[in-house]
């Protein structure tokens, strides 16, 4: 599996993980600073400081894509352990298909179907690190991005939003746009545009509902639109201070004989 294809397949899940378009009115200067907004967002998403004190978390999501042949269901599990271990696991029909594993400044794509492990390097690695960082309520935007411009606007729901125009340090990279509800201080929309061999791909995530898990406010219902494809993501489980085995964040060892047998069975179908 090529890295570009894998990132395109996991982008809806990554975008939906972020704790955060319609027509908008002209933008005006924000009435608060970025630091003040980050403080308000932290209080809104983590009012009791439970996440800030936690050592790890586990999250489970159901992703449904409507298609001509009927809905397609996927299960996604996210595991995080401080300071810098991440794992995103994809399941189909209760069988693990692929994962992205990040430890510090390294990351790998793990294809369980083919038994192939590919290290993520260069710009792809930096993109993965940004998306994982955005999934944490305590992310410092100033440190994560080369530049953040903060303005205010009104979207098609007639609500006022702070708009964060976040420019990554990657050369020729597109900005990430985040809309934060001014009244609730909760992120409500995220727009990500990535370059692929087939041209730019725009993904917009709209948070439709928040719910409190372990005293942390999380999006439980998110609509993700990627060109002409639409996904509905539901958070069905979340646990702070989850206990993981020592093997959880280790690169798996695939049995070459077993994987060859699986490939031969697949070719005979």
C-alpha cells in the first residue's frame, strides 16, 4: 500500500479526531489574542483538567460512508500514551486492516493484510505529527505551526466564530483552517487540503454534537466531506488513563510463511 493512498484513506478519521463550509461573512480582526482563545478552549474541552493530568487515553469511533451499494462501516481505535506515543488502528468486519504508529519523531504504516511495514518519512511524517497533535486538547498552536492568523467571522448557521488560519512549516503546504464557536469556545469545523498524485483533496469536518467523556468534552457526531464522499463519524468510547501492554506501541513481527499463505488464499478467491 502506497503511503499517499494510506493517508487519503485515514484522513477522514484523522480529521474527525481533532477536538474542534458554508458561506461566511467577511472576516474582521479578533477581539482576543490567540493565547486567550487557547485558554478558553482548554477550559471548555477540559474543564476539570482531567486530560492535562492523564497519562494516556483510548478512543473508539465508528465511521459510516454512504455509497451506491449501501453503507460501509469501519471501526477506528486511537491510543495515546504520554509523552509521544500514538496509534491509529483501522478495522473492517472486526479484523484489523492497517495502523499508523507514531513514537517520538518516527512513524510507520503497518499493513496487516499484506504483512508490510513502511516507515513514514519526510513531509508525510510531519503531516502525521501535526494531525496527531491537533487531536490533543492541550496543543499549543504557536509551537505547532509556523504562523497562526486569528480573525472572526459568521458562518451559514448565523453563529460567530473565531477562524484560525494555521500555516504549517512544511514548504508548499496548504493551511489548516479551524473554526471555533465564539460563545462555546469549542472547535466546530476543520478544513484540511492535502496534495495527492490525483490533485488536491479537500476534507471538511463539521462537529455536530459534543458529549462529555471522563470529564473531557469530545465530538461524538461529526460529518466529514471529502470531495464527493461523505462520512459520519460517531465516538462510541473514550477512557482516560487507559492501561496498555508493553507490546501495544511496538512494531509487530509478521510471520512470512503465514503471510504468504494468506496471499495465496486471496489470489485463489
